[in-house]
């Protein structure tokens, strides 16, 4: 206290000064003195004059640019309620205007006793090593040590298990300890402006990390494990450039100089919503939507993006492109595709100068060329028999022309045109250009004749040339409006503007409506909707949408666990269609679901994504009474205002609105946990008494009570209890349809193995704590404490009875 006495002499009236300081700086449980040049001196005066109030402080800010810092540090361990401590330098500036680092080089060991401390900021100081006392702060959640001189982090840095934010930017870190992967709660990691050359593979264990900044380092490579960071949502790019791998498999490469200044990039993947992601008529969606922000920022060099996509193995004569949104419309980027040999995943690669929304689609193969005044020739790469000839003088200014071809199989045609067995068509040709003006001279188009038709034997009265609008809704017969020329295999005609063109060979006179129906069938990839009911849990319904050719194998794979609905197993749909599930006759859906609207569930399915959803239906009636029958009906588009009470009974045939009705029979089910449940729900284990009389027992009933608290994390608890991985797998497999039985089997298997171990109860408590289940550990300790209390009372009661018996004997003898 010698220095404190000296401070009193400096101030003259120390007590009155301290009181004045308290009124201005000490606000409730907060003390902010970092903005004062002599803040540490003021802190010492406050501590001397109003120690009781200072000891109640929970939030303290001090500047480390203070000559009294050492004395102030010695007092800090006494502030046991301290939650936030800021000891920053950088508040003072030198003659050149640069921030002066603080004088902090270490912390007193007593800082490690501050059990309530959750926030610690030591930025802008002279730390060369991380003070060891910090590793004892079990409650620490935020740690900032930026702008120091750290060369490495301690090997046991991972002991800060509750850490959610760690910033060590602007240090001299050359490597990271492997234990950093143990920071399971870490969400924000800033290691920018260091000297890192490598990252440990354990960085991939930071499953909750959403923001990662590695810019300004000397990284020679990035471990593949970084792709495991599925929660990552933001990273930072500097002028040095960087490579980034996201958990969903998306990769970026920012070349040096792409960003003129540090730029924070935000990203997320979204489910495709047809309200704003407009697929063209013959597109197939192959990926989710990737959003990159900030929108509209233009890079100095092209940024490379790699996006994984589902392989369209059954879609022939098509190509894969990345589509992006400009703010007004979607456009296709020049795209390359590759197959990753190790993972066998397909990846689409593109280059961009700005960020927006991106998705991967499969489209009709597109051939394009520039048409100048001297004319040119354009062939289709899908069908070389299709060509377009542009004569000289066809345009005054250069135009861009695109050509797409959609082959039409005989099977697809027969599904619609059943009455005309001799109906045949050519491939469907789409021509478009970037100009709204017609061509100055006719453009010559060559189309192959329909299969089986030759130019020397055809009946001209049966041949029709159709022109469709861009939406394919209106098809006009223009045979009489053009001059058709025929060779042995081709039909040739001339036009001055572009659209859809289609040759039909049929006995029908008016074929516009027929062509429209066929085109509608061709315009989207066809999928099937399947509704299945789980055999062992009738309340659970599986909804899935798969391509037509996968229906049978999917049903065969699921038939052991599910049964199909009546009266139909599947309904044909188009990709991207939306439908509702409506619940009738006492059946209601859990309205907490995010996709539940007005008691109905809306689904939108795409054939090449993981289109599988499981829903649960519950009855609002008392299940102890009569079991209830109900219906789940599926409707295209908008749900009708009044859902029929029993659609299956009124059904007369297929219609455009109704898809399928799945009858649900709800059995008489007991609640998951009743007051007096069947002791082990089908298990038969002998009575258990774990532990010993002195420490208290855990009985069979206690284990059942514990089981109520255990959830889906039973596997990690079992491993921490000492069960082998093979045992856990076997328990999961034997009870794969029932979570409750999995939990009970795990607990009682462990109990039987450890029934003779006197320390088994303490091991159970330790395992629960290690699994992050402090609540269960507290419950077990409460049960044990109660058991010990009862044991002691029984001993005391027995002892009193013995004393009483002795006194009675003595009286009798007298």
C-alpha cells in the first residue's frame, strides 16, 4: 500500500477525490477509466476510498498506457465478480499520430481465479506469450489479443472450451496448436495479419465457426479439413488474395489484386424459390442457390468460383451452366465442368467480376455465333443436320444469334397423341437473337424430316410447319406462309425473324392444340411424387420426389420400413411444381413448423436435389380413448378453400388438383413418458443399485428418470461412459426405430457392466459433464446427496434406539 499512500499525498485530499471520482466514473457495476491518462491511479484511489463498491464491479476498463498499471493489476484478482476486463493500449498516440502500445507484458497468476470473467481484451500491448493464467478462466467466452507480439499459442489453448470469439490479428503467429480444434463453441476466429504458413488439420473441427479471417498471412496451403466448417458464413479478402473452401463444397479463388482494400465477404446457400428463381422451360436445377455479398462490388480481377452440383446422368444432349442474377434478370455464365476423382463429385467452374446469386442448371445445348453484314453459317452440335444460313446483307450491324435443339422421342409423342399412330415430328428448333429488329434478308433454315419420312415419298398434305411463341403456349401453322423445299432428308424454308420451329407429319388438320400439349409435356423434367407411411410409427409420413426411372428402386429400398398410401403410390409431376398437404378429420400438423401455413404444409420439389421430407401428424383428441382415423391429402397449387372431409371416398378419377390421399390410423399411444411407465418399455433387466450405502445408490427408477432427460446425444454420452463404438452401433441398429429404447439400452448396458464398481456413480457424473449435460450431472448429484442424507439419518436413528435400549436396561437393574 506504499504506492497508494503516495497517491494520497499526490492528490492532497485522497478521500474526497475518490468520492468525486466515484460519482463520475463508477456507475452501478461498471467502472470505465480507460479514457483517462491516469486511469490506473484513479482506480487505486477508488479502491482505497470505496473498496466495498469497487469489489462489486463487474465491468472494468483500464488503459495499459499508464505507469501505475502494475499496482492496479495486483488488485484485480480481488474483484471476484468481474465479468468483463479491458486492459487495452493504443489510446495514446506518439508525435507522428501512431497508436502507442501499452506496457502490458504479463498478467498476475491471480487473474486465473476470476471464475466469472467471460470477456478479456488485451489488445495493443507487448505480449510475446499468452499469460498462462488465462487458460484457467473456465468461463471465458471472448478473448482479444490483437496487435501484440505473440509468436505462438500454448499447446493447451484448447482448454478454453467456452470460447466463442478469439481475435489474434496483427501478431507474429507462425503456427497454431492442434488443440485449437477442441474449441467446439468457437464462432468467430480472426487470425489475420500474422505469419502463418500452415494450418493444423484440427481447424476443421470448429463446427460452429461462422466467421474466419486468415487474410494477410503466408499460407502455402489450406488443409482439406477446412471444408468441414459447414457453419462458415463470412470470410475476409485482402489485396494479397486467398483461397476459400466452404463446408458445402463451394470453393473460391481471389487472385492477388482482386480487391483493392480488405473486404468482408458474406455468403449463404438458399433453397430455390420459384417466385424469384425462374427456371426456363427446359432447365433442370442441379444445385442450391448461392448468395455472395456485398452485391454490386466490382473486383479488379475475375474471381473464380467452383460449385458442386448433382450429376444429370440421365439428361442427354444438354450442358451444365452457372446462372447468375444481375439485379433485373438471370443470365448464363461461361462455365467449365470437372469431376473430382476422390469424391466423384461434379463441379461447375466460372469467373465473375461481381457478386450476386448463383445456381447451377442443366439446359439445352446452346450454339451461338456473331452475324455480321457479310453473313455466316450456324450448325447445331446436337443434330448437325440442322443448320441456319445467313446470306450477305442480312444485317447492317453485327448481331448475336443463339440456336437450341430439343429432340422429341416417339414414346413421348405417343403419350399425348394416342389416336394418331402415324404422327411423327422433327426435333424442336429454337432460334433467338439479341436484336428486336427483323433481318434485312431472309434467313435459310434446314430441318431434318420426321423419322420415316422422305422428300420423295411424303404426302405434302400431312406435313405442317409450326411456329411457337417464346412461352410455347401458341402454335401457328405457317405452312402456307413460307416456301417449303424438300430434299431426300431435309425440309428447307426461309424466315426474317426467329422463334420456335417444328415440323409435324400427321393426319390431323388442326394440330396447334396438340402441339401445345406435347410441348407442355416436354418443357420440364418429369418427376414422381411418393407418399409413404412408416410401418412402426403410423403418425410419420415420408414425402419424396424422384425422377421417373428411379421410382421402382426407391420403393423397393423403402418397402421394409414404409407402406404405400391408398389408393395410389405415386403421382406424376413436373419439376419445380408446388403442392400442399392438407390434414382432415381431426388430424392436425405441428404449426410450429416454418413451412406450415394455415394448417397446411407447402412443398416445392426439384428432381435432382435431396427431395425428401418426413412429417408427423398428431391427433388433438385424447389418445386414451378411441383411435382416430384421418386423411392427409396432397393438392397441386393452391389448397381449395374447403378441404373435402373424405377425398378418397368421393374420388371418381384423376384431376388436376387432387394428387393422393394417405389414410392415417392413429393407434392408442401412451405418452412418451407416463407417470408410471412400463418399467423398461420392453427391456428386462434385474433390479439395480449402483454405488454404495455411504455415497448413496442409483436405482432402476433413477436411471429411468435420467433417461427422460437424455436426447439425441445419447451416443456421445455412451462413449464418454466407456462403451465401445461397436456397442453404440449395435444399440443403434437393434433399436433403430425407437429413440427411447436406444437411450434405455445404452444406460442399462453401462449399468450392468459397472454394477460392481463403487465409483461408477462418480464416473456417470463425470461423463455427463464431459458430454455437456451439466443438467443431468446435477440431477445425479442431487439424487446421491439425498441418498447420503437418508443413510446418515438411518444411522443416527439406529444409534439413538441403541442408546434408549441401554438406558431402559439400566433402570430395570436399579
